[in-house]
């Protein structure tokens, strides 16, 4: 049962990351909003790159989460049980 939930979480991360990668400008605007709220306006030029990097990281974590649940031998190398 735990593997099922882990696979679902991995799939959610994968889909969310891929959807964010389809709209990198929107992800960048969200990061810009957060930077503005926290008063970090000096980092605004990096907002779009950070949005894409975070979306790619999210999709990568989703792939790793799904893959580790499909292949139990690889799960041990990733540190999962």
C-alpha cells in the first residue's frame, strides 16, 4: 500500500513539473512575485531561470520517485526502502 502512495506522489510531482515546464514565463512570474514579496528585488533578473530550474527539479524528483517504486533493486541505491 505504501508503494502505491509513493508512486502517486511521484506521478503528481512529475505531472506538475512537466506542466510548469510548458509555461516557463508563468513560472518565472510566480518566482518574481515571491521575490517582490520578500524584498529581494535584486534577484529579479534570475526569476525566470529559477522558475525553470525549480520546475525541472520537480519533474526530476517525480521521475525518481516513480522509477524507484517500479524497480525495487534501484530503490535501494536511491536510499528508499
